[in-house]
C-alpha cells in the first residue's frame, strides 16, 4: 500500500475498487461520474444515499464504502470522483482505496478552512487503463457546493442550500477558486478552480510518462552494455560465432525494450493530447489556446493563465500548456536583454491577465522606458491606471502609490476589517533595473510580500539579476518565477525533475485577431 500526498497518482490494475474513509466525526461517502470538464452528464452520474447505484459505481451505505467497477463505468466518462462529507468539521480524514480486496493507497487529509465536503480521490482513465490520484479538494459550503461545482445540484433533492465560501485544495499546491456563476450558453466553460488543476494534472501525467520512458531507456542501455561486455569478456571466445550470437541477442533485447517503452509513451501522449484538445474547447480564454472559441465569448473567470507550451523533442511531439495561478502568487520575470524583443510575449501575458478576472475591475500600470510596448498599449487605454511611464523620474511615485495601497490593505486586514480585493491590479515593470532607483527594488519587494492584498499580479522584464551585487535586487530576482527567452534553456518539472523546453506564447499580429484578443473583457 502506498501513502499518497496531494496530487500524486498511481496506476490501478482495473479490478473492483473500494473507497472508504475514517475520521473522528461521522462521514458520508458519495461519488460523481464526470467527463473531461469534471461535470456530470445526468442523474445517473450522481451517486448519493438517495440514488446509491449506477453503471459501474455503487454505494454500500451500511459499510460506508463506494465500490467502483471500472469496466462497467460508462465509456465516455473520464473519471469517478470519490467524496466524503460531514455535517460539521470532520477533523483529520484518512481516505483509503483497495483493489480486489488488497489495500493500494491511503491519503491523510487535514481540512484547513472549515471544509465539510472533500473530493478525496479521483479515479480516472488513461487510455485503456485507470489511475488513482489523491486530491483533497475541499468545499466549506459542504456537499451542496461540491455538487454545484460539478453540475450535479439539480440531480439531488436532499442536499442543503449552498453557502457562500471559498474552495481550497487541502494539503496541496494548486489553488482553487469559487465556482463560476455564469457561462455562455454556446460553450459551457470549465468551472473556475478546475481549469488550472486539470492542466496541471495532464502535465503531471506527461511528466511521469516521460520519466518512465527515460527510465526504460536507461535500463535498456545499461543492460545492453553489461551483456555486450559479458560477450567479449573472454578473449578466447570474443571472436567466435557464440559471441556474435550473444551480441545479436543483446541488441535484439535492447531494441525490444526500447520499442515497448516508446510504444507505451506514444500511447500515453496520444491520450493526453486528446484530453488537451477536448479541454481547450471548454477552458476559459486565459488558459486556452489562441484558436479556442473562448476568445469569441464574454470573458469567463479563470484561476490561472497560460504562459506557453512545454515539450521535449527527444520524447515525441506532445506539447503541454504551462500555466500558473492568478493573481500571480509569484511575480513573473521575463529574462531578456531587450524589452522590444519580447514585446509579443508581454502582449500575450497581458491579454491573458486581462481575461482572468472579468468580475473585477482590472487596472494596469506599465513602466516602459524604451517604448517597447507601444504597439499594443493603445488598446489598453480603458484599463490603464495612467499613461505608460517612459521617464525614469516617474517610476518611484507610481510604485510608491501601489505600496501605499498594499500597506493600507494590510492594516485593514490586521485590524479584522480586511475585504477581498475589488480590483485586479497588473504591474508591468520593464527594463528593470536600469533607470530604477535603489529604493524601487525595495518597493517591488514590499509588493511581493503584500501585493496579494490588493489583487496584484506583477510582471518584470529584464536580464536575470539573481547574481546581482545589490542584495535587494538579487533577492527580488530569486523570488520571481523566471521565464527563459533563450532557446535551449531547460525547465524542470516538479514531479520527476525531467527537462522540458518552453515556447512562450506570442501575441498574434493579425489585426482582427489582435483586436479580438486584446479587448479587456
């Protein structure tokens, strides 16, 4: 049995799976059968006490167990979400899953924000196989809020009213926001809180598939080396037909091992590509490709923005979106010696940030000493806090204004009078640190610490200053998420530490498409 952490996944054999939970408080188990957008399709997909059985999933209420038979789950379902809920705070929850009566996984969840309903596990398809992922995604509004987030509220009559609350990922790293209340009728967008999570899950699966491929390649190469060495180790036989046959057999085994690994990786990649293609039709614009229909509809809230695509040429053609949460929990630092050279990258970032929070007023501050971004700043006039700063003497007052706002918000928060930010602020500080005063770096550090209180997302443009002799500038640089713009600079995934190349998204230059994308909401 494996003890899982939030976000980890393991393969399953495909046999009957039994989900159970334990806690100090009484718990009720339930399950949702969902598509790729994590929404149910009908009442049969909602397994609760009043409807305890459906295709491939049933609740054994007396035992407090959900039983899943993967081969019987409807063919077009992507996953089964395994849920635990309580009347009040449940305390620490231990979720377990067994397969064919053999325990395979355990996940300890510690609710941190009053959550009373939690998605403990996701049992999901990967091609013809099934995998299990530990989630721990909690809902302080209870089972009703969880059901509403997955399109299931109308199929249950016993759930209590939804309480207004935040949705969190317990013990995890992927932030999740409250569900969206409105959606275009033509294309139902993925619920807020699921888009970023889904893309990171696909990225994790791609990373683990890549790691399996690399491991198989390394094993095959080491085995070939050992067998070839053994074939020629005896001088008396190294040039005999027997040695030739041993070398041929060793090469054949190597070819078979690598071919099997390559086939499995290609199958994984094809499945992930299908998931990405399907997701792109329902993701909000901030997370979607430029060709997504989301750009033709009113902006839908997003919990993240897409930065570009990750790939590895030696592992095939799969390209995985690289996305981060918004508001930016770490400033983005675009590594470049020339702001002009990265103007299409900056335009793409701003376009996505503008679409991320349509329910709040967006206000943008731009420092552009070299005039690198004049090609698109005119389109941003409705959301600019003021004219883009092109004179270095204007930098400090603008940054101090933001610092003052953040300090006032901090005072309100510490006095118990804090309220969620009414605005989504965006600061673009280009050409840093050239033309900036030494105190400006300290102001940016202050915004790094308190900017979330005013809903601030910061993007810095300039050469990396991680090794700067100025300790404040170096500290600021190290605290940011750096985006390389030089080809060949690798990024390493957080699960397997494999190297990936990043192609940053570029703002399209065709006038009609540019106008369509750059509108503020």
